[in-house]
């Protein structure tokens, strides 16, 4: 990388290199049987150049010819994309515990044996079809720039997601567990999943109308996506956020505090710096219902005359290649602060309502406006404080800026889920449409 | 390249192996509002090796050829692990080895067009939206993806194929006070650059709809009958039915497999659904899949009865059904999985006006805004719609999401128009993205849909 940076510096005012090396083993169990094992060994490098306040960008998976990568970035620079920022000089990052050496001793045989154990336990308790996805990953990210930044971080993770399938469905009761290396899952958490499945076995219909709805951690992303969209510096700059100009205003229930904290290395994947070499931080978006901050990468911070917040990450939402995209403002470490109630208490406080165990079609609809309209995938039905079955066909709809003001209670524990770590959250008065 | 691939395959001690090398060139030009925010062309490449041995199957994707021995070792080890746990050994359906170089017929090769011309065209379409004062912003991009694929197998297949995809597409966002609305506009295809030219009407029309949505009322939730347009009907066909005609989705799901048996009546007698990657001028076109199998026109539903499904070599053997060349990968980063090519509902005879008369009261709902399926249940969003009263189109409505049950909805298709239209851009995310996913129907009347609303 040093050679490449030296070449890049000779033909630009500023240069930045980003490289990633990744390995991944994925193991899939379907109907309690080992179905697939696949692996990846991949690497890549990107370059950004600034010259005469114009920005060039290029990437490669195989750096056979350093000069040609620099030439691609120079060709891109001629397009005239304005560079309104400088690459940062970053030093003095905290040492985070992000890599567990034991990952290298974790064999696929160990993971397969654990999947077999989980399958057997869940099947014995439910007599249902058990599906499990497991993956172990390692990565090494490096960032260098002409300002002197020379950063590197390693990451290891082990993910396992057991799912108990409802008949006639491709979904069921599931939960993700993420660690820095292989860990045997606790039997109690598997027993809890099985109990929930068993209570939801009876198919039911609801008359619809407005009722209490409990969002499980696994379905909270349907709301969080809309908040992410509205608090991104990109949305603020492009006038597509309903939260523009509302810092300090109360937008949600005072029970809700939502924070992005990449430095929390008690969880896997913590990062001292983002994909632009900007220090990450604990960043409160919503504090007791009050909007506190937006989040920025280098570009949109400069456009908005704000401080970069360490949220410039290379991500894609629907597949695609992260190497091929430039950093953009992204929150990857969101948490909703747990409340004080246990899960059972939350259910008992529902006279009649629905538990959203999975959201179907959360990406549809008007995300910038905060509107949601989702199918249940699946949804459990609660009557007089007890789970009595599951709803097959229903949709729930609303707008997060109305619904998230009506928080009844929050579970006292959070779980890893898509986009962050969340507890279950109970909302009041949500519209449910169904075929009764 | 072929020499490298052959030398790698020769090192595999297994009953079967194949290797795919891909070079992917991407040109991207992005406008956010008035600003050009990204421009450039880049090329990446990589390999996928797949091994089948003693009933165990595994794959490894790698980007550096120097890692090929490590990749072969991992794949063999994982195939052995699969084999030692297999209750039923993995078998590949037998096929004939093929040798061919295939390049699609193009109307204007995008490689012959300068990046300045591509930028100018994208800027023009973006400006059509941005010049409207009610438009808050846009995100309009030109994306060109050229994949050069080289496939070799130990059975003797050697296939080279090019896939060329171009599109200008994105979001137009309108705003009035705190109310924000957006619609998608897109032109594109897999048959060259010409399809992108002279398409101002698409961007002008979508800009007008984005602005009109600011005055539309939110739809009221509940059950209703509706006419859905070709785009929305296409998403229903793709999401609700198509994914369950992919054999890998239901392979081990006992209850779904029982319902999706060949010969089962799933829909009303007027419904015929086909998947056909061989339609050369359509977005979903390819000649060979990523297992080296020639793509076939595959009838899925005939007069409402299930007559076929989409297969890989693995599922074809497991189901005892013929291969049809539907196992494709997003790119060199993935082993192939079963995907639709061009899926469509065959046209009926009724005109749009006749459909309106037949509907009477209900909604006319247009243009897909994402969809998802889970078992027999599906949900998809629509960009906009209209109230229909006594066969007349009335006021515009917004915030439309539809939910339903696959089997009930297939039976609730009351009428099919004559105006089949296929999508120009795709984007299916079944673990991997498929930007060439192509779908469409004529206008349809569907009864008893659930609409989510406030």
C-alpha cells in the first residue's frame, strides 16, 4: 500500500487508500439437516484522490497494476465531482477488543455439531422444522492517507440464527446471536424460542382496528430504517428529512433513547474509526424522546458545515459490492436503551394485540416520510395478556413520528438484530388491517 | 485465462468440479439533486470453484488466483463434512458438456459510447425532474454493468458469455412542508445503449406523479378489489408466485413442497405464468446459467395448474424434474443459486376500459415500490393509485401497501388484460442481488386484497 500511496501522491493534492481482506464460512441447516457450506476468501482496495478540489475514486479486487488503479481514479476525477472535504489526520484511537484469536481454532465441524445439538433440542420441544444459519467471519481493514493516517483494525465474529418454522410458511420464531468467536448457545434462550413457537401454533384471525402492538427486536428495523433515513446528514442536506431543523425537539416518547456507539467492544464488530479514518464515537440520536443529533460522513459534514461524526461507511443494503461504493453516512451500531419490564410483563400488559416477530415489506412504502405498512412474518396474537395463536393475514400501518410517541413499555434486555441491538418495544393504538 | 482455469480444475481430486472466472466492469454516474456526486469506470474480477464428491457439495469464492489451492482444499474439506452428515447425498442432474462463446445482440454497444455522452443523457433526465419547484431532490444514476464470464467443468464444458446491463434510474422526491413523497423512474435493459435514449417522457411523467402525490390522500386500510398495472402485477408474479417456483426455496420446507406439487391447482383458470430467459431483447436474457446449462423457456402455471418449476442441477436431481438453466450468481463473489430470468403472466383479451367496467368500484394501483414474500404470504408497495368509482378513475391516493396470501390471490385474479409489459430494470435480493430480474403482466383485476392504511 505504501508504494501505491507514493504513486498517488505524485499526481494529486491528497490521496487515500482503503483495503479490506475478508474470510467467511457459512453453514446452512434446513429441516434439521446440513444443507450447504460455502466459503469466501476475498480482498480489495479502493483509492480516492483530491486534485484541484475535484474528487476521483477507483477500486480493484486484484492489484496487479498499481499505476492503472491510479489512472482510473484520475479518469474519474475528470468527471468534475466536487471535493468539499479533506482527508483527516487521525491519531490516538482507543484500543478496542475486536478480534478473538480463538476464531482460528473454530472449525466448521464444531459449528455443524452445534447446529445439530440446537436442531435436536428445538425439534424435541416443538416437533417443527428447524432451520439454522451460522457464519464465522474475519476481516482486516486498513486506511492510509497522504495526511499521515495509517490505521488498521481486525475483526472476528461468529453468528448463529436458529429458526422454528411455522407450517405453510417460510418464516417462524427466530433469534440471532452474535459473538466474537464460537460459543455454545445457552439452553434457556432456546427453550424461550420453543415456548414462544408453541404458544403461536394455533392460526387465528383478528377483526383489525387499533390495538397494542409489540415489536420484537427482530422487527424494530422497520422503524429504525425510517429514523436512519431522517437523521442522516445526506437526507438533511437534500431536503428529504422531516426532522430537518428539529434538533432539541421532542419527536418520540420520553421512554426512547437511541444511540449509535461503534466503540462498544463488548459487542462484535466495534470500530475505532470509520471507513474514512474519522474517529468513531458514542453518538446519541434521540435522548428521552428528544432529537439530539444527526450523523455525517466527511462529505455531508462539509456540505452542512458540521463536524464529521465518524459515520462514513461503505455499505450497500440489497446485496451489491461494498467495495464499489464510496463512504456515505451510515449508522451501524444503533441501540435502543432497554427499559425496566421483562418480556412476560410486557405481554401481560396487552389486553388484546399483536406481537410482530418479523416484518414483511419493511423496505416498501414512503421511508423518508416515516410511513410504514408491513405484513406480519409472523405475528402472534395476544388476548387477555396471553399469547393464544398467530395471525396469518394482516397488515399494520402508521407513521413512526406518531406511533413512536405511544410507547407503553420497553423490555429490560436487548438482542442483536438487523441494524443494531434492540429490546422488544410495546406501542399503543396501531392500525391493523386484516381479513376477519 | 482458460489455461489457468484448466490447471486449477486439474488439481481437484473429486467426482465433479467447475470453476467460473468473471471480469466485471462497472460504469457509474450519479446525480444527487443538481450535483454530480459520482462518476467512474472500474473493473474487478474473481473466481468461484464448486466441488461435488461422494454426495457432499461445497463452493468457495476467491479473488486472488494465488488462493486457488487453498480454495480447493477448503471446498474438498467442506464437501467431505457435508458428505459425512448427509442423510441424502447431493447428486447433480446429468447434462451434456457444451462449448460456446456467446455475446448478446446489442442495439448500441455501451462500450462505444463516451462517458461524456452517458453523463449528458443522465444529466438531462435528472434536470427534467429538478426543474420542477416542488421536487426537493433526486437520486438519478447511470449504471452500466458488463460481466465477462468464463465457465469450465471437469465434464468438459467450456462456456464464455457476456452479460451487458445498462440503466438510468432512481428516485424523484417531492416535498410540501413536512410531507415528503417519492417515486421511482427507470429505463434500461440488456440489449444495448439505444433503449436509454429519447425516454424523456418517462422522467417527465414520473416527476408529475411525484408532485401530484403531495395533494393525494392516504389510502384507507381494509379489503378491496383492485386493478393493478403491469409493474405491480409483475412484482406480484415475481414475489408471491415466482419465488415458490424456485425449487431451492421449498426444497426442504415440507408443507410448502406438499402444496407446490406438479399438477396442483393454484390459481384461477385464466392464469398462465412462464419464465423465459431466452427472450433476447428482455432484461432477463442469458443463454447459459452459471452451471453451464442452456436456459429454457419454462412453463410454470397453465390454466391455474402448476406444471413446472425452476431448477439447479442439484434440485433437478432431487425432484426428478428436468434441468432448465435457472441457476445464476450475482457475480464472481457468489456461487450460483436458483433465480427467475424473465417471468410473466401471459396476456388475456380484455382492454383496460373493459377491466375498469368489470371492476366497478375499487382502486387502480400502479408501479411497484418493493415487495417481499414469506411462505404463502406476501407484501408489496405501490407508488401511487386512484379510487375507481363505477368504472371511472377518480382521485389519487398514496401510501399504498398490499398484503395477501399467494394461493387465495392467484384464485382471486378475476380478469387479465391484453397489454403485457415487461420491466426494464430489476433488483431482486434473494441473498444476492439480481439486477437483471425481469417481470411483468398485463393489467389485472385482483379481488379481496388487504391494503394497509392508517
